[in-house]
C-alpha cells in the first residue's frame, strides 16, 4: 500500500530511470547500473519482482532476445509510452516538491 500520491515506489522510479537512459538492457545490466548509482547491491529477487510489477502495470516492456526462451536472463527491457509519461510526470512532481518552501 502506497502512503503517498506518487505513482511509483522509490525502487520502481530508480529502475525506470535506469531503463529510460539505457534501453534494451537485460536484468543483470540494469542491476549493475543500479549498484553503481546507489553504491549498494540490488538482489535479483527484488529486481525481477519489481520489473514484473512494472510489466503488469504496462510501464515497462520485456522482449526476449531469443523468442523460444522465456527466462529473464535472455530478456531486455524498455519503457512503454505509458512508462515514459509516468516517469516524466513523477520527475516533475518531485522537482516541484523539492523546490517548495514553507
């Protein structure tokens, strides 16, 4: 259950930002970029659970490099149009929030 009005959790936002900057990468590449950015490892369980949730919400698209294989090791990811719009809106909302002065 989300406790705010933002459409994405922090991890969803981070992964979508990585995918937007680096489309068509597999899960291991996304996890490596996340670790470089956050300076801590991301478990593959958390990564693939979050990616699955983003795919179910139609924010991220998954394409198998080899169509006969369905495992995530052979898949690459990119944002859908809806995903790009959601990420752009959340970035704008966070920017406005950060600029807010009481």
